[in-house]
């Protein structure tokens, strides 16, 4: 069957063999990476709704809370299941996923073992679905990248194309799960380096990402990930304030990265069987969630609630809603606490060896930073800022992408994702200011430890030089 497909493409596309094989891979991976994210998305939705919303009753916007005292047990159980799966069957599936793809590109000739995508799929559902503080984009990057690597080997592709296949898979998976195909394609070639791009992968990444997005969106809808409740309109004074947001998110981002790797190093030094480590990390995350369930999962729903003007606080089985004007100091204090606790919870969930992405938690941390700074600025300059909630919601959206644009070293990709994820080009200017400042102030600090400085420092280009 595979040889027949290759023969058909050879007839249709009379181009040199390398380009033809890359085109075939892009189309195949694009179709597969539209279907696999669907399976992952619906499986994760089913598990999380059954356990977190159903059994525990912890879901945004509802007061149907029950069995909340079992949160630490639930999250640690998910960590234990993930630990057994990962450390018994595929140790390479631990962590946040994107780093595994970057490392495979630079150091392992594009090779990802066959069992890693499968175990990553199951372990991530256990970690995230049971309440771990992690996102689904990192697992999707490793799953789609791994499938692309396997397909390229089945085709007998040369090493160069096997590496490009990783970029194709990474773009297709993230383009589908984030509904941001253009930003995902650029992210896939930008995230490999601190200061460079893998330009050879751009066009095939576009093809695969758009196909993956189209198939995924057909079944889940093409709505944007985040919907702005207010039209983003800015005065010159307000636009200048986004430079402060860049400074704030760079500081928060550095704390996030430093804490994550400190916790990861701590768990790495523990002299216990490795499959117990994610369980311990899950237990610590669950203890935090007893008082602040907002730190569970990726945080998308809580970001939407905050941007709409509500500020829920959990009180032993029920939700209390604070008012920013009436409870200003309390809201500011809890916002700072939530930033710190989300950083710790993510570090415990993933740094302990659990399986999940760092992107979504980073977005939530950035959104909280934007909320906090916007609230303070409104208090300081009440006459110079228009609608408070419009200002806050915009700062939250730009803040989440500013933080991750800095620590992922993928500012261009993240800038484009702003428009795709919220469907608003008006944010381009403020986001460009904030992301650029965050990117430069964070320097060489990155959440992806496998990134290399540029193409000259990658073994890939030593071989071909």
C-alpha cells in the first residue's frame, strides 16, 4: 500500500525525490495529526469530566462541589499511573514532550521509538485527566512528532527527511490542538533554537499544520481558543503600558523556568523507584488544589472566567466571588498567590516525571500576571484608562503570550498565535511590544532545555557542512 501511494505521488509530482517524499510525509502526517489529536482531546475530556467535574464536582463556574477532599488522592493516583506507564515501558515519555522532540531532532537523527507516542498518550491522560497541572500541547507535540518519525522510517526516508518529519509532526499536532496552524508551523521551526530557525521545515510544516487543523476543527468546531469579551481598543497611553507588561512577564517567566528545573532536579536526586516520583508530585499538587482548585489542569477555563470579570475563590466546598473594586487588596493578594502556586503545581506535576505540557500552564501564569498588573494600573491611573474589564482582559491575553514568547524563545510564532487564538489583529501592536521586551529580558533562559543556540551549534548541520 505504501509503495502504491509513493508511486501515485511520483506520477503526479515530477519533482526530485527528496521534495516529493517530504510532500508525501506532510500530507500523511497532516491527516493523521488531525485524527490523533481528536482521539486525545475526546479521551482527555471524558476522563477529566468524569473524575474532576463528575466525581469531585470541581469545574469552573459551578457550585456543585462534592468530594473535594479527595483531590490529593485523585491527582497522586494519576501521577502513579503515569509513573508506572512511563518508567516501565517508555522512559522517554516523561516530562513535557516538546523537549523530547527537540532532542530527537538535534541528537538522535529524528528517531523516536514506536512505543513512546502510545505511552505518552496514555500517561498524559492519566496526569492531566486526574487533575495534574499540565497542558495538552506538549504531549501532542511528542505524539504527532513520534508518529511522523515512525512514518518516515516506514517509508525508508533518509536521516535528513526523518528530522524534517519531526518538524512536520510537531507543527501538525500543535496546529490542531491550538487551532493555530500558521503560528504552529512557525513554532515548529523556531522552537528548535534560541536564536535561529530551521527554515527547511517551514513549507511542509505549513501543509501538515493546515491539514491537521482542518480535520480537527471539522469535528470540534473552528471557534477560537479564547474569545475576547470586549473589543480591543487602545489609547496611546494604554499601548505604552504594554511595555510594563513585557517586563512583568519576563520576571514571572524566569521564576517559572528556574522553579521548574529546581523541582525537576530535586525529584531527580531522590533515591526512590522512579514511578513513585510522579505520585509524590501529584500529591503535592493535590494539597495545593485543596485550597486553590484553579491550579488543576491547563487553566483555559479559569482564564476565560477571569477575563469575563469574575474572580472566584474556593472556600471548603463552595465558591465565593470577589469584586475587584470592593476587595481590591484581597484580589491582588490572591492573584500573586495563584501565580506562585500554579508555578509550583506545574513543577510538581511535570518536574516529578509526570507527563504533560508546560505551554498551557505558562499561558495561565502569564494571564494572571496580566490581570495583576492591569488591576494595579487601573488603581494608579483611574482617569487615563477606559473600560477596566476591557483593559484587564486584553492584558491577560497579551500577558499569557508575552510570558511564553519569552521563555520558549519563539516570539514570532507566539505573536502570530495571538491573532489565531483570539481572532483579533488589533492585538498585534501591543503584543509585539510586550513579547519583544519579554524575549530580550529573559536572555538565554528557556523552558526547553534541549534548545541549541543556532544552526551552527546543532550536530545536524555539522554532518551536512
